[in-house]
C-alpha cells in the first residue's frame, strides 16, 4: 500500500514540474518524465497510472483556484 504522505509529496512535485514543462526548451518536460518514472518506481505504480493521477489532481486544484 502506498503511503499517503509519500503520494502527496510525489503529486506536489510532479504537478509543479508538469506545469513548468510547457517550457519551449523541453528540458523541464524531460525532467518531468524522469521524475514521473522515479516516483512511479518508488510508489510501485505504473508511470501511466501515476501520470493520470497527476492530471486529475492538477485539474481538481485548478478548479478550486478559479
């Protein structure tokens, strides 16, 4: 089972990187992918599933901010 605290930390970091990953240099996009894979391994979750959770969490956060 994934620890809530670790998952919360992962989502926080990944959302920040994903939002900055739209940079034209593409460096941050690559950094996001590397971080996603690292967190997925630490959490024992498939990277695609983790990316979906990040996207959902990002959308929820964005909805509450607007």
